[in-house]
């Protein structure tokens, strides 16, 4: 295991990786002093439960830094939010980050991608092909805690993002994952799992596919925050555990599909 200020890298014995790159909430003191948003606002846009779900896999990338310091799911030139347009219109800074602060954040960004590339290459050397569960969550009550939730027709409980990959090549793996999530007995019902409705996958998945087009498949899996109160930041632990079990139940089928490629 390698632990840095910004990420935990755990090397396991399987071709399946779980990444929780927006899990982190930590910011360096110099950054924290300049942030205008409060911790509750910050947490609302982060993915704090995904680090728990990443435990499904023996190989893990778990972010420790807040995306408000450096966002590993954006291109390097957009990885540090500078204006409200970079962050859902939010006024982020009491005082904008200076060049020294930005450079320090980008050093962590570069280190994250160096470590990730090295680990994925190592797994490819051993297994031939790799699947990355790129785990995220998203808000669906942006109008406020008492306002109606966003339209379920456009906000599935699970959005599977495949827009950055060679979808035809990876079809057996992706189709198996979607099938197994849909068929999982989730409290006596089925999860609403759909592909590329809300998100098509971010920069991290795009980078994986550009680096390793037919060796690594990064599937962006976004859970709507039905498992928590997104305004209070309080999660229903039973729901969190049930999602963990649903994800874990997909591993045998996904690995079988991967090995047949």
C-alpha cells in the first residue's frame, strides 16, 4: 500500500480496480483559509461514501484531497477550480489561489496520474486486461432540501457512463455489469440502472482509455444520492451497505467476461 497526502493506492491480486477519486474532503491549510464555501457545501459536491464502496476490490485508488483543491477527474488545466464557472456557479474563494498554491496542487495531480499509470501497467502485465470501477455519486435535489427532487426519468439511481471507451470492444464487460446490477435483489426490488443518461464518464475514464484502449476498461458508475440526505450530508448506512453488496455481486460476472475477451 502507498499512502500520500492526496490518495491511497492499494495493490491487490485481481484485474479489477475500484477508484474513488472524489472521496476526499481534506484541503491543505493554505487552501482552506482562502475557501469561501463552508464544509457542508464542500461535502455536498464530493463523493464521501465511495471510499467505502471501493473496498469491493483488492486494488484501490481512494482520493483523500477534496476536489475543491485538485480535481483528478478533470484535465490538468481545469483541475484547480478558479472561477464560479468551474464549480456549478459557486463563489469558491475569499482570495483566489496564487501560482504557488496552484503549482502545489498540480504536483499532486501529476503524482496521482504517475502512480495510477504505474499500477495499471503492472496489473496489465500480470493479467492482460483490467477493469476499473470508477465510483461516483451525484446530487438530485439541487433546488433545495424541501424542493421536489429532479425528474427520475433523467436521473437514474445508477448511471453507467461509457462514453469515453470503445464501447463495442468492451461490450461483454459493460453489458455484464449492467445486467448484474439490474438483476440484484435490492430490498426486494430492482435498481434503476441506465447507461449514459446523466453522465458519459469524466476525464479520468477518458485518460484510462486513451492510455490503454484495449487493455483497461474504466466504467464510470454514478449513484444518485438516494442513499443519503445530500443537504445534511447524512447517509443511511443500511442503504450504503446494500449498494456495497450490489457492487460486490457484480465482480464474478465482470471478471468472467473480462477473461473471455
